[in-house]
């Protein structure tokens, strides 16, 4: 008779916190790189009031760099946890989770939940889900070059698709 090991709730919470911290370490520079940091409010490419690192859900006022970083630190879990609920198992792949969280941060949690990216991930088509990011390149009814770059990367910066594929490729290879 073998003795089955059970994981305590405290240990599960610790593992979940470590997974979130690992994903956040990947997502933070990705979001900063693609969203940029602007301490004064501005209108984004489709006219939405925005501040800091693409934040639209806060008071539109001047922020310090430290306040912007704190807002991002609070926002990442607010997007990452719903992504993990919509795509169960993604929390085991920090690169995919970071890329999917970045996408949700950009398009919104509800849009992410309804997205083909989430559907494909849940169907086990992880590489295809990553590649599908490229179709989320529109805002205000038109293709935006900045969204194309965000999804695909450019000469200086890695894109969400590349980050996503790191995890998806490892998952498909059983690593």
C-alpha cells in the first residue's frame, strides 16, 4: 500500500504565489516595453484617456514613476487571475501566461474570455493560440502598426507571440 501525499492549502497557495511572481517577472517588462510609461494623461490611438502603463481605470492625473509602477504591479494580477480561470493550466507555463495576460491587459478580460486565443488554448492548440495573437491588431476598426509590432515584435523588442511560443513549444514537447 502506498501512502498518497496530499498538498496542504498553505503549500498550494505558496506554489500559486510563486507561479504568479514568475509570470509577473516576465509580463512586467513586456507590458512596459509595449505600453510605454507616461506619467501625464494622454489619449491613446483611439481616443481613450490613458496614463502610466496603458492604465485606463484610474483617475486621470499626473503620476510619479513609482506610482505608475505600483499601479502596474496591482493591475497584473487583476488580469492574470481571470486569464488563468479562462485558460486552466496556463499558470503552469509562465511565458504563455505572461503573453496571454499582456493580451488581456490590452483587449480587456471579457474580450480575452471570448477570444479565439483562449478557445484554442483550451482545445490544446497552444502554438495555434499564440499565433492567433496576430489577429488582434485592430483598434477603432483599423489595423494599427503599433499593435502589429506588439504582437509580432520588432527589431529591438520581443513580441507577445514570441513570448507565448516559448511556453507553448515547451508544453507541446512535454518539457
